[in-house]
C-alpha cells in the first residue's frame, strides 16, 4: 500500500463568454410590450386646455331625411312632397349649407328607379353626400 499524494483534477474552467440567448429573449419580449402599449399611452394624455370664447365645439353634421314608402310617396323630413317640390327644397337646403348630408330611406318594395330619381334630385341640387339607411340584421337565436 502506498500512501501518496492524491491527484486532483481541476474543475470546470470559468466561462468567459456571456450567454446572449436569454438576454435576446428578454429584449424581444420588452419590444413587443412597448409596441402594444405605445398607442394606448399616446391617447391618454390629459391636458387642461386654456379657455376662450372663440373656441366652439364642432357642430354635428347636418342632414335631411328623404323617405320613400311602399306606395312610392316621397317624404322630406317627414313631410310629403312631390318630386318637383323635392328638387326645389333640396336646392334651397344646398344653398344654405352645401355640406348637408341626404339620408335616404327606401322601402324594400320601392322600385330602383324611384330611388335613383331621389338621388338624382339631391345631386342636381348640389348635395353630393348621400347616405343609405338600413336596418341591422337580427342575430339568429
């Protein structure tokens, strides 16, 4: 039996390089978080604006309602009108405010020609903003 010196093996050498994978993962997660939250932060700026008499809230857009019922009768703002009278009244409205919108409501049974006549009267009068009003489809139960 020999008693001698035991040889020691040297342990693992210290790593001199930084593992970049976890660092890159964390940075990508932070970038995604900033991308998602940036638009939310921009719209939540609270301001105390100065007050003045000259600043007025924007007026709601003006509109007139043209309705054509099943019988083909035309109404302007719930008042029955003839086609020539409709054109004249729309021209008056256009003279007062050319940005007025015409909201056209027509029954399903109304022939397409009657709808086009009402659109033509509005466009001849100078009212080019025409909106078609419809009911929403009921959700199935």
